[in-house]
């Protein structure tokens, strides 16, 4: 038995793990995890940022050892694997055969079970929606011993509740997904420097529909006429080239410093250098899929740079009608606070609905930033941003959240009661306890 934390290390709540290595041993492991306090939660590879991956009991079922490929049809691109397999493992077998994940978040170290439970999305939400749209079926174990094969046409209510269901409907044991065909593992990228937020929206409106992938880095320290300046990046799978698994060299942050490595001065300098590095108004390049989708994965344990107190990610989405004004107000509040993130991601989400009850994206604009954990500073800033998001009829992302009020969660996710009705009584996270019980 070992202990694990969430990726943000906030709240600091070490979880005792009860590892399950075989699908037929899940119920024995479940009973062991529940023995002390009666509830538990599945835990994958620990890439959720806040407390949605933390059991209220502090006892989790560690599914990472369930990582086997079960079956694959390389003519149709249908793959079935155990829930503890990571997206990296899927890519390693799929890319050489001409297949790619149809949707991927910003890290390949997410498990398949975690991708389903959080209904992750990526740079192509405007084209392919969330990960859950490409899940064909999944295996689900319940604490009463029942086993289900869930799909849109088989146990549809459990299927919808499990996609984006934060691991609360039971233990996902395997997932079957439809992959996307590609001709090359390389990505053709166009990077465009924009001077302010209005230019971002103009570029997004003009280019999103023309490209598979679209995302922007934004300088969260800029103000005035330069508020919201950044780099807009669109990408498409190359029409020719190798089908190779990327073998980028990886480095590791070797220790956790006592304080964050980024402060107001270093963050401002980094943002200025990154913005000015793109000297040309428009740059074209061809890069590996790994460099394009997973830039931070080359730096293992990068969460350590935020120091011993950890960090919080704030990710929100606001609907199209209020997006421009709300995003401007949010960025202005962040810049005024003197804190912020070296990695600030701005993108527009499309109108493709998810099959999941609690899927995060809505048609509109999403903004995600990381903040070193400073209790008083973050509390003041988050309260201000929460108010902006609330008035704009937006919502926060549960997979990244560690502070959302119960009232805001229940208002933004009215389907939460349907999930609660289907929740396995043995599954309870700190997030669910915090947002539905207060």
C-alpha cells in the first residue's frame, strides 16, 4: 500500500491506495478499500488537479495496474483496453498502424478510465467534441457485485452518467473507443501572433472551421491595449510523412522547492520572452504530435515547480454570447492581481454535445491558468472571477477544481441530481461531498 496525491497537490489529502491488477479481483479490492470508512473512489494516474480524484474516505482503488490491451481491429480502428491503460499506451500501438486518438487532452499520461470519467476534451472540440463521443462501450462494476456493459443502446442511463461522471457510478474496468485514421504522425502548425483579445476572436472566427486543431497561448500579465495578446496556433495532421511514436527525451524536475519558481517578476519576464520569440506575424512548421499536443509531458513531475503548497488550476468556459466581455474581465482581474500562469490556454469550444450528463464544455470560450497556492491571494482572485463566470452563465471544470462552491456547481450542472440518483453508494469523492452536500 502506498499514498498518492492529486496533480495540483491541493488540497493536501494523501490517499491510501488499494491496487487492483486483475479485473476479476476488483470486488475483493473494493471490499478492502471500503473496510475502514465505507466509501472509496477509483484513482488512475493522478492527473486530475483538484479534489475530484480524492476519496472522501482517503481510501482509493488504484486502477493503474489494469493496463492491458484487450482487443483491436486495425481495419476499423476500434480498440478495447483496460481502464488503467494510459493514452500514451494507446498511441504507442495505434500510431504505427495509422490511427490516432480522436480527442486528447494536454497530457498523454491520463488513463482511459480517467478520460471517460472526466470526459476530457482537446484542441479539436469544435470538430469532434469530447472524448465521450468516441466511446463505443465500457465495462462497469458496482459495489453490490453487479457488472454492466454500458453503451448508448445498452444501459444507456448508466452510460450517460459514467461519461463525465467523475468516477461516481462505479468502477470502470475497460473502455472501447473508435480511433481516427491519420496518414502521418506529424502535425502541420501555423502560429500567428495577435496583439489583443479582439484579434484572438477574429482569428478564431476565421480559422477554427478550416483546421482540425485550434488553441491559443495568452499573456495573462498584459494590460491596456495589449490585454489578451498571445500566440494563436492551428494544426492539422500532415498528409504525408512517417507514422512514428515520438521518442522525445524527457527531463524530470528533481525536487520540490519550498516556494514556487515563478513569481510576479519571473512570470512577466517569461511571458514577454515567449511573446517576442514569435518575431514573425505568422510562422509555419511541421512538428511531432508529441510536441504539439503534449509539450509539458517532456518535463516529468513539472507540478513540483509550484512548491510545497501546490497549485490550483482555474478553468472556466463562458457561452458565446457573453464570451468576449467576460474573458476580457477575467484577464483584467488576473493581470491586476499580480499573479498568474506561464501556461495560459485560451480556446473556443464548439456546439457538439456530449453523451455525458456532466460534460464540461459548452459552446463558447474556455480559459485555463495555473496559480501557485497562496490561500488569501487565490481566495480573493477566485471570488472575483467566479462572479464574472457566474454572471456570464459559464461554468468551471470539475476535473481541475478545488474551490467551487456547491451553489455554483449545482446551478452550472443541473443534471447533477441525475448523476446522484445513479451514483454507486460506495463511491464518494471530496469534490462531490463538497459541492452537493453544502
